[in-house]
C-alpha cells in the first residue's frame, strides 16, 4: 500500500507537470540568415519534443552579437498561446521578407537582426545556439559549447539546422538530441520553414547558370561547373580566394605615427589583399569577425567591413584600392601582455573563405624606440623568431655582432625560427664542443658559408665587419656555390681590386644596403656590423615579412 506522504508527493508532481510542460520542452530547430538576393529574409524556428508546449505567451526569442550583447530590436515576444500544441510542433519567427520569400505565415514577426559572422539565438534561457565568432558566455543563458561553423558563421541561402539523429528517433526531436554543443548539434541544410499550423514554406525558384543571383543562390557566374569559384549549384566555393598580403597603416593614429607597425595605444588601418584563384570574376567583400590577443589588453575593431570590388580571375586585389578597409586599435596596458605580442584579426569573406591574420604589436624592446631608424626591422626580426634580444628584455641595437652570434642570425633567417642544427663534432679548435654556439657555427661551415678566420680557427668572439657580412649574407641566401658579378666601382671606399668588392656591390644592386654614407657614396667596409644594421641586412636579404599571410 502506498504511504500517504508518498502519495502527496506524486500528486504534487503531477500537478506541477502541466505548468512545466506548457512551454519548456522546446529547442531552437533552425536559424536562417537570409539569401544573397534577399538578405533580410531571416527566420528562427523552434520545435517541441513533447505535446502541450504551445503556451508561449510572454515568452521571448533573444538574439545576441558575437560578444554576447543583445542586439538592437531584440527580443521578440510571443503575444499569446499558439493554436496547436502536438508533439514535434514547429513555430516560426520570421521577418516579412522571409514570410514572402517562402510563402508562409509567421507565428511571430521579427526584424532582420541576425549577425552573420558571429552571434547567438536563445529561446528564453531554455535553449541557446551560437555560431561563427561568438565569444560571449558559453554557459549563460544556456550552454552552447563550441560555436557552429566557427569562425565563418551563418551562410546566406543555407539554414543552420538541428540534427535529429543524435539519439533515439532519427527524424524526431528528443531532449537528448541537444548535447549543449552547437558545433556538434547543428549542420547546414536546405531551409525547411514550417509554422504552428503545420504549413511548410515553399522554396523560392532559381535557375543556376543564368547570370542572375536568385532564390537560395549565393552566386551565379553563368555556368554550372565546379572549381571556378562558384559551384555547380551556384554556391560560393571558399577555395576560390587565397590570402596574399597584409599592409598596416598607422599614419592617422593618435598620437600620429607612420612606421607601419601597430603600437600599444594606437589605431591603424588594416589592408588585406586576396587573390582570385577561380576562372570567373569574383565580387568580394569582407567582415572583421574578431580581433583578439593575449589577456591584459583591450582589442577593438573600429571598422569591421572591407570591399575588394570585383576581382578578375587570377588577379589580386587590396581593399585599399577602394579605400574601404578595416580599422583596429589596441590599448596600452601598464604591463605588456607578452614579450612577443601578437594579436589576431579573423576575416570572413563574402564567398565564405576566411583567414586569421596575425597582427604584431610593436614596442617590443625598451631600448628600441619607434623613432630609431632600425625599429621596424628589429620588430620584424623578433616577430620572425630570428632573435630574442640581448639581455634584460633589451635588443642592444648599437652592439657589434660577434661571429658566433652571426651564425645563429644567419641560420634562423635562412631556415626559420624552429631550425635546430645538428650536434657539433669539434670542427674548430677555438670553439669548444659542446658550447652555446658550437652547433650553429659548425652548421655554417657545413653549408659552406664560412671556412673560419684562418689557421683552422673560427674566431667566435671577433666582431663581423661590414665587408665580411656581404659574403655571409649572399652565401647563406644563394648557397655557397654562388659567385657575384665583377665589381665596377660603386663605392668610393671599396676599390674594384678589393676581394670583397663584388659581394658588396651585389648587395647594393639587390637594394639590401645603401652604404653608410650617401654623398659621396661610401660603404665603410671595415666598420663592425651592429645588431641594428644586422636586422636590416637579414630582413632585406631573406625577404622576412612582419605582416602577411
């Protein structure tokens, strides 16, 4: 016999169940961001996984941006109960443009506020889904996990649709179909709008290959071929564009600067370039979906849109051509977030391609002010991992470069920051093996870049002269077999009879050096090569890039 207290508990639960079941057992089913030809034709659809969930009065659909801030115009509030409440009922919240496009009556109107590249939609605090570059709370108001299709986000003409095959029935929504991870729970699908009356929308007609972007198409290049940037079903192929270059302009920053490097406290224009890899013209725009970096600083996007115009097949275009590029800024914290401080700008293109651009933040060394003529080259060298500085967080730009240090500089510039030479064998009697520079020095000899300083020695502590540097640079870059053309007498202090003259003049002809004095033109071949000068030599010789793909 059931006890009285137990019976009372069961009675109380039974009484509470209808109230709980009246609107709680619902999930976000589909998010549609509009089409290329009808960008405002947006909708959000929710679905029940139990009967009797139609008591929606005063309940809301919320839309948030990538940072987790509710967008203007949101929320959208149901005025009352919807008519039908069977299990698996679907309710559509749609813009007038979406209702017209799909010929469907919306259960609740909304405005076109869905942020394409990053955002979140919530049905109350009951269920939320996130996409793209969303970086607000992953647990509030409801867990979203990894955003869907990060960092690109929603794609016009395609619906972000909940999977129904995660558990139990393959075609019915169950509570366990929600794993609280948007990336796992959703897929791209053909939109399937349906309202509470059970009426399904009609997909808009289109003809791929007629040069008219219509229906659910995102492009139409006049053919139905894949591989040309616009697919056989008239959707952008994200492999149609490739990142080519990045230019930073800080000339309009406050305080004013013009060194082409983003410093703490500055704002700058960011100008990417993209190459059209397809065989058809590519109209291209971009969105700065996110700008972030190590904690301790504030990263701000001032202008989040860019336009590249129509890029011809095989051509490369910069947003600077049309003067419509991104702008960003970074704060100047009291403590630098990292010695090597890089931020990242995530750009999403209109063809759904994306790229994460690395944006180096300057001011890396306290003894290298941005007014120093070597400043940009030293930042470049540091960013590329060729040097970590000298001591105490400094770079020591005026110090002479020793032959031991030069070995490391050359090999890292030649092979990359991660290069590690093989263990030393004891080639030079004046270079102890093992020792700090021994591996690097012997690798330099193995590659034929040096044979030492004479008498079988290497002279690791001797300073490298500017004349010696010319040979070292060209042999490291062009291999030990390289022979420069004969000298003609370019520098007043380097006669053609000088054994180093061909190497020095070759360096000048390659625009790696302009000498040490312009009038009369001198090279100062016997001067020691400083660490500041070394940065210029290495960056120019090996084509090191501070900002780029």
